[in-house]
């Protein structure tokens, strides 16, 4: 079974910091406030994922998977 884009981003967010399951990353991207210990993993997942190197979908495809607009996803990332 192929990985979802959310799983790919969550896997990257678990590389050097604490693990963050895709389900938890989804909750955070949909508005749940990350715990202090989750912030580094969320930042790594969203800000350090190299879409070209990891062969990931663009941010629009992740937004589509989450049922968000690109603007909403960008706002969540900024928060």
C-alpha cells in the first residue's frame, strides 16, 4: 500500500526529533495545538521536507488530502 503524503511528511518529521504519527500531524494541521515536545517534529515535517529530494507531492496535494485549501495549510504552518 502506498504511503499517503501525510505519512511521508510525518515520517520526515520523525527523523531527528521525537516521532510524530501521521494521525497526530493531521490533528495539528487541522487546528489542534501541538504540545511543546511536538513542535520540533511538526516544524521538521513542514519546513524541512524537501519535496524534490523526497519525491513528495507539492503542498497543494497535502492540503487536498487534509481537506484544506492551500491558504489554510500555509496559515497552519505559520502558526
